[in-house]
C-alpha cells in the first residue's frame, strides 16, 4: 500500500498513519511514578462509594503500590517531549495541523485539555492517532486511548476511518466496542466506544486499568451519558488516577461552554490532593472549511398538516436545482435534517410524488439510529456514478456531528429536533419537538462545506433567531432513574460530591430514586443498591424494562416480556391511525402483532419483534456469561493492558447467542430518539426516532427455550392477566383501581391519588377492576369527563389486571404492611394490616394499637388539629401562654444577664410547641386514641409544667396579667400582638406621668386610650409626650363630643376618674355632705356627753336626797 494520501487539492501529501506509526520507537515499559514503591501488581480496588477524606487520600487496597501524589505526576510531566515531524505530518492538509503540536505537548504537561475544532478539521481521526504515535509517558506499557462517541454509527465510522489510515481493518490497532458488536484485539491501542460502554467499564473497573487517556468527542451535544461519564472520570482522576489524561473535544463550545469545561477540569484536578496541577488549557482550531451560503426560506405554517415535510421536499428540490453545477457539473448530494423517522418517511413520499427524484435522477436514502448497520454504512460511503447517482439523504440529528458523509454540498435544515423531557408529576418521559440551538445550526450548516463550497437552506426566518446559543444539557430534563442507579453503584445516588458541569436537578433525582425504590433496586433508607439493583444495572437497560423481563423470566415467559417491553419501549403505536389505535389496551396490539395484521405499522412491528428476539436471547446469554465470569479465576496481572478483559469474553458470548437466535444487533435509543415511554401526547404526528430498549437478563440462567421465539410469545400471551402482570412489574407506581365500581364510566385512581381516564367509555379496558398503566398523557376530552371536572390525564397504554392475576403472577411483589395512621375523617387513630402491590392497597383489616404505635399518628393528628389552638385552651391558659411567649421573645433580644436567663424559657409558640410535641406531649397521650380524648387533657397544667417554678414566677413578675390603674381598676394586659397593650379610658390615667414598663422595666407598655364610649382615641407608649404634644388637640375634639366629662387643661395635675362631670359633682357633693355630717355628728356627740354627765349627777343627787329623804 502506498504511504501517501491525497489532500483536498489532489496533491501528494505526507506518509500515511501506517507509515509513521510503523516508525514509532519501540514501546517503552511503564515507568513507575515518583513516590511509587516496589510491590506486587495486585489490582488496586478503589471503592467508588469512597470520597476524599479530610486528608485528601483515596481509599485503596494496601496490597497495591500507593497512588502517586499529584505533585509527583506534575513534576514527571513538566518536561514534555518534543513532537516529531512525522507525527505532525498525519494532519497535513487538515485544519487541525495548526494546533496539533500544542495539543500533544499540553497533554504531556497536564492531565486535562479542551479542544474546539470545526467540522472537517480532523479532530476525531487525527488527534487519537497522533497521541498514539507521539508515544507519551501516559501511554507507556501498552496503555489504551478510549475515544467516546455519542452514537454507535459514529463510533464505528471513526474507528474504521482511523484503521483505514493505518492500512488495516478495524479490530487491529484501532477497534471499537458498541452494544453487541465488538472489534478489538490484543493489539488494539485505540478503542472507540459509545458513552454507555464507558459507564459500564467504569462500574466494573473504577480505576480504568490499562487506559491512559480518554477522549470525549462531540461533547457539545451534552448527552446524559457524556455528562455522567465526565463526572465519574474526573472523580477517578482525582481519587486514584491523577496521571489519567482527559481530552474534551467538540466542533463548537459556544455560550462559554469551553471555559466552563476547562474550569471544571481544573477544579477537579486541584481537589485531588498533592498540590495544584498545571492549568487546563482551551485550544481552539479556527479551521479552513469551505464557504457556505445561507438561505432562509421562512417557517412552515404550523397549522397546516405535514407542512414541515412539504417544506423540506420543496427545499430539497430547490437545493438540487441550484447545486446541479457543483462538483464539476456532476452536482453534489443534499443532506436534509428532520426531527424523526415519521417526518423522514413523509418527506421522502412528497419528494417522490412531486417527481423531484425522477427529474434529477437522485437516489433517496434515509439515515437514523435504528437502521441496520449495513444500511447506515451504505449512506456513509461516497456516492458513485456521476450525476445520476446524486443522493438526497434524509436524516435525523444523527448526521449533525461525528459522522462524515462525503459529497454533500447542500444542507436543508428544518431547525427542529426531538428530545426527551421528563415530567415528575406523572413519571412519564415525553418526546418534545424543540427548536435547535445556534451551535446545532452551525454544525448542520458546516456539513455543506466539508469538501467544497456549499449551500444551506434554513426553514425559518432570518428575523426569527434561535432560542439559545447551545443545546440544553439532557441531564436537565431527562428521566434520571437509570443514572441514579449508576450513581448509587458509584456510592452517591443523588450525585453529591461529584464534579458536575451541570448537577442533576433535585426534583428529577428524587423522582428517579423513588422509582428505583419501588422497583426494589435501592434499599429504602440507606439508598444502597440491592443485589436486584446491581443486576438491573449490569443489564444496561432502563430499570423498568429490566424489571419486566426479570419478572417474565421468573414466570417462564421471557419471550412475551421482551415483546411487551419492546412494544412499550420507544416504539410508535403499532395501531397508529387505525380504529384499534384509539384504545389504550395493549392486548389489542399484541393480538394484531400475533396475527400479523395488515393494519399494523409494518416498520414498527418489525422493530418490535427484532428487538424482542434479541432481548429474550440476551436475557439468557447475559446471565450465563455473568455467572461464568464470576466463577472464573481473576485475570493475570497485565491482562487488561494486553488488550483483553473478561468483558471481551462476555461480550463475545452474548453476541454469539444473539446471532444464533437470528436477532441481529440491538441498540439502545439515541438521544434524539428519546428513551422508552416517550410518546405523542395529543394524537398529532410524533414519529420520533425510537429504538428498541437495551436488553435485560433474568435473575438466573433460564433453560433453553423449548419453543421457537415466535411460537413461545404467542402461546404465552393467552394466559389471563399475564400481560398486565408484566406491565405492573415495570410500573408498580402506576397500578390503578376503578374509581367507582358501580359506575360504568372508565375512571381509575392511581395509588398516588391521581384520577386517570381511558380514551373512551367503550374501551375494552373499561370493565377491568385494575389497570397496569404504562403510559399517561394528554387530556381526556369527552363531554362526560368535562362535566366531571376534566383536566385529568388520559391513559394511553395499559393492560387489564384482576385480583386473581395479581395473586397468581405477582405474589412475590405483594407486601404485607402494618400501618398506624391518623384518620382525618374520623379524627382518630386507626391501625390496619394492609396487603399492597407497590402503592396499591389490595386488602386491609383492623389490628390492635399500642400506645407506642399510636404515638406518631396522634402527633400527626395534633398537627392537623392546629396544635394547641385546636384543643380548646381556656382563655386563662391561652393568655398565660401568650405572656410566656412574649417574655421569651423579649428576653432573647436583651443584653443583660437577667434577660439571657429568661431567654431559656421553653418556646410555647404555636410553631415551637408543634416542633417539640414528641418530647412534651408524648407522656400525656397514654390511652388517647381520638380527638375527644385529646380535648379532655388538662392543657393548663400540661403547659405550665413545661416551666420550672422559678420560670413561672418570672412570668408573673415580668409579664403580669393585669395592670392597676390610678383609679384602682385592674386592666387586662393583652400579649397577643407584638407589643403588650392595655386598653383603658383616658380619664383613668390622668395624673400618670409615664407609661408603666414590663420585663424588669425594659419594655414600655402601650396604652390604647379610649373615649368615654370605649372607642380608641389615641395609642401611645410615651405618655409624657402624649400629654405634652397630642393631648391638647385630642382634648378639643373630645370636649365637644363628650361635654359631660371632664377634660382638664393639665392632665398631669388632674385626678384620675371614671365619672362624668355630673357624677363627679354629685360625688364631690356627697363627699362634702358626708364630711359635714361627720363634723355635725362629732359636735353633737360632745354636747350630749356633757348633758348626760350633769343629768347623772342630778339624778345621783336626787337619789341621794331621795334616799336621804326616804331614809
């Protein structure tokens, strides 16, 4: 093979990669980093759940030499080796040549870098080969380079192009690994993988043994797996592999994305201990793409049916016409972007019906993620045969980046893409058609200028700008249940402590964790993965589908479970547009599929069966391979570095089993396809690019099937209630019970309390006692439903369930729970022993209640009653509580020692008593079971007992209940507001110079001064100021309104009174009369005494005389 290649201009260029790699110096043995000590090469086991302790050291196996300190790694990389000229020649003629040396030297000196280079610059194929040819220290000893691509077609294409430049097929020095297809060998040094494959490898080997560098390609797409993989790789780098190189590449990193990635990588490296590492650099290649003219054709009318596809067809015709002179008169190919497969098929039909294809002699081709690999490869090969072989390629966003389609000189961009959006309120992933970002538009436009000047036709107005500079990261809106399971295995179910570019939203994480707990994948309290959860994660599919197939394997119907999972998992409705499509019943779809009904969507039906066949075969093969790997002896030291691992053996065994089943490869969904459970919400066209879900395995290796696959699942589906049981296994959170069994209308209540409705009252599922609901969306709009208050979500896909089917097929999932709760309706504590399927209560019976069991429910009841405000406190007790609350609040703000002592008063506020109820109320609830019992408690003594004797005395002293006015009246002090208030007639405080003070004289009492009619006249806490400033005006007004009352000019010299002038005068008169009468009485008393004495004497004398006379 010639060691030359042709540049764009056709001139002979540098030697091929095969030539310069052939002259690479002999591979150097891996040199130990400074700080390493001699020791056995036992594999280091870094526990993913560990996090850096305060000292910054990673948790490692003591049998392994210590992880080199970052300072040592930095020191060893400081002297970067020069880049040889033959290494740089591989990039001759490509834009990446201008910055290739900077990239290679930068990776020598630091453990991270960000590279931005436009489409066609050569970054995907040149940079990994140049890294390998450069022979840096971090690749010594046979260390591999992993290159991450967002899609299978991109991974295979990149690997084949790099291998071809070496003059060899994929599987030699350059290989690839995608699901169910692996081409690697012991000679492989560059391995191109999809992001999901890297996550799987990280979980099985957290240190990435034998990997020296990881390249993240097309990172701007912000796929969920890419964000997770970067976070985990940075975690590995800072905890165990500071020498691991990470290179993030993308064609565009606008909106500050490049700087954010660079900063994140730098922060992660600095947090790894051992000092600050070199700065992470952002290298930008300007590129030399050919000019592309842009034409804005306007936005299609959204109210017109299929207006988008018609506009694409018209734009394709215009592009063919205007590009007919390209490529020396041969005409270039046209690449049209549409959001999904349905739009692709309709646009193709319009192009054929319009005669465009025949007129220009073009070949119409489709490109999307779920195509057969050979069909994808055919699209990626250059067109041949001159003008008659011009191509129109109708593609989803899979063609936006990562893949090279030769010969394209015109691009038609609809400006839309389909993305999955997760709605936590219904636990449904929904496909949403959204406008693309400016970065995506630039990517698509650049496809027309890869090899020659081109044209781009955009289906929107130039005056209608795109909504954002970069694409929204998928992590911000997707279903995070699979991610949460990966993170739980890593040791952080919510992702806390990981270096995220954008952390996962809290509500989406919570929804994912709740689902995993419902599926039994996480322990409810610790959130650690259960053995079942570890198995689900190993299967590499959405946990819902794994759950369904595991249940199917246990029930002996793995084939039927695989069909059901594939039918639900990302496929279009098999009966779309047919009469049966208006029903939510999954059995109608299965029956049509079993009959090979002519009304079926043929393409979707074929994909369902192909994916199900692969899933069923893989369910057995994966488990057997996993068991064999567990029983095998550990690999010899250096096996990973030699390019062979247990995963290779397992992948080959699984792929062989699937091939033997005749299923063909099966891929997980591409990002633009949307994951399983995504479907139309409104009945409009929603043909997303959906792929079969990845395969799952049974808990134990099932026996070889006794019947062919197509026979087996048809036989299994007739078992009553089995389909519903399989759906319920995947959706334990969406089992619904008929809302009203006496009502013929089809309304059902989910265990969450949400009411859902079937599409029509005549749906075959209307009579089912239970439903296993797989899909909810849109609104049921029947007239009857609107009368009932409409607006509840409509069931789009479900299967019927009976209690017998639940007992027969899902017995292992039924849990018996003892629940004690406060019944709001009866205002009492009830105890029930419930048999539950997920959150659905199948049956219940009453059980006795102990005081200990009743306590949490009683406390809940106390809270629902409104706390102490709902138990009927007496006025006296409530007033005392308010005094204590006010005094504590004032004491907390006081600086004195006395105030601080009072600040230790218990919090008797509503909120404080509710918060501390478990401590103070519990001792008084023995024998209490209902609200009536609670009302009978002695609440006054209960609350007073919370204060010590000294504290109760302080309340009475510092916050008295009454104030004695100058008239002697005992006025009540109101503590219910922020400031204590006394309400009294103004005349009763005449002569009082200052307002009284509380809390040891620190707080003045507010006086609400009333008129004689008990109406407010003034409010003041500064009585002296009121007398001096406000009283004269108040006096003028009140003298006119209340002339019978006294209004002295100087109230300070007046006597406090409660009386009117007349009453006061009468009182004064009465007082004077009383005093006069008292004086008269006193004088009369003196005269009477003298007369009496004389009379006595006379009488005595007479007596004497008489006596004498008598005598």
